[in-house]
């Protein structure tokens, strides 16, 4: 093919060779190095529009059946700006929920977000070594944690006790407090149980506000005691294992992106009211990909009737709460009284609640033995009851 002549000139010469000179189309196509179909196309274009019709044309198709309509794309962009944490799959689902037809695919939404510069294209490699797990029904397990970084307008930093139901991703607790101490943390925990019921298990990290099992002198803290009184199995994560409570950590990320970003909280009460509104919307209106695009409230509604919360008060005048290490034969000694708690607990730490008449032995939140107190020996020096001198 001769490149020194323009494309239009070559096409005109090929057309004239067929129309004027009467050469076969096959011979002309071979001379110009094109297909027979191209020569026939040039002839039709010349007959329809003359010489100018032989100019190069755009190869862009006249229409694209799967092209997103401008009105739908505008709606998509507005939805993304309102919810910057929503990805293509959730945005596509919400558009379909609003009646957009045909429903845009996830890839079409992704391309539109890139085209409108609302996201940056990036190659993400999904890790293959994560093992996803989920409890089989609501109220089987709550994941709970304390999150900070919630700052008021005057600079005061607040903490929040957060909790979600593992099966449904329903937020059961989001309570603000000035300090993450036992009383406010447990207060929010109890309020959550009074509203939603008592879970079978609770999973937390090893923070001191949640457990005293790993302290230098292991003991039962208030959170553990509430779990024990209500028959809740208190599970702890492994050391430096944040992925165990991955669902609550993911909730914290959403909390920071969608609730805290750009928001100024004037007081604890105002912040709690705003947080309650956001949680209600998140529970009832936010679809989750991990639960089949259901809202947490839809999945959480499958739970049974909530159980009554039990809050037993400690004895009015307890003598002591002490810790003992069980001997290899299952024996412990408390205030001069020796008894067995079972060889299965050999070399484990147990907590003993001593009152006037009974000794209650607990191990990891479960009562394993209660025996009659027969010895009145001194338990702790600071709690020893001293008799007045005879000549006083």
C-alpha cells in the first residue's frame, strides 16, 4: 500500500478502478492490500456521498446498550458523596432498591466512579489466608470494645463502648463516656442487655476494664461478674490478635468515616444523641454485603424474646475475695480450710468468694464449687476481725 498518498486518495483510486475501469473487486483489493468487503464499502460510500464520503470516520459505536444513563450516573454520584464509605456493590444495590432499571452492574458503577474521579483506581490484592467466621444466629455472640478519639469542641476526649451482634452486624451498644472505667463501661453493657436481651457469649480484648484474669493478682472484675451472674460465657482474644474482633474493628472504621468525620460534638449529651441517631440509621437502613445485602435490623429481628438481666449485689459484708492456685491433686486451702475443687482444675487459678457461711469457687467466670465454711481463720490481714482485749 502506497503511504505517500492520502487515505482518501487511495480509496478514490480503488473505487475508480472498479467503477470506471471495470476491474474485478478481488484484483483491486489485492492491489491495495485490503479485503473485498472494504472495497465494496468504499464503493457504497462514494455512490451515496461522493468524494468526501471516503474520509476517515470515527470507529465509535452509534450506541452502547449497557452505557449508564446520565440521570442514573448523576444519582450515583450524589449517593456516593452522601456516603463516601459505600463501595460499588452497595451503591449498585441501593440504586436497584430505588427502582433504577436496568440495574447497573458493580463494574459499571466502578467505572462511573473512576470517570467522575470519586475514587482512585487501584489494584487490590485480597488476602487468601483470612478465615471468615460467623455465629449461626443472633444473640449467640456479641463483640465489644472501647474506642477513643472522640473529641468535643472544647478538646475533651471521650471514649465509647461499642458492641455488635456477630451474626447480624447489629449495633447493640454505642455509649459515650468521659473515662473508660468499670462503672460507666458496665453501665452501658447492662443498658444494652436490658434493651436487646442477654447474649450467650461476649468477646472482648484483654483490657483491664473487661477482665482481671491476666493481672498480677488475678481477680474477678465487675464486667466478668455481670457475665457470670447472667450465664454469659466471656471469651477473650489472643494477645495481639485484633483480627479476632475484626467485625467490631470494621465498625469503628465506619464510625470514624461516616459519623466523626467533619462533625463537631458540643457536649457528651449532644454527642450521645447524635450517635444514637446514626446507629439507628446504620442498623435499619444500611445494607451489608457480608450478610447478603440485608440490613442488620432485618437479620437481628430473627432473635427470640430477650431474657431478663440479672444483677446480683455482692454480700453486704463480705470477708474477702481471694485467688488460689489449685494443687496438682485438686486441693486448695482458704482461711485454714482445706478442700478439693477437682483434679481437672489442677495448677489453675481460681477465685474464692468468702462470706460468713459459704466459700464460692469460680474459674474463668464459672462457679465450680460451693462449700460450707467450717473454719473461721483469718483470710486477709487488712480484713481480719480483731477481738477487743479482755481487759478493755
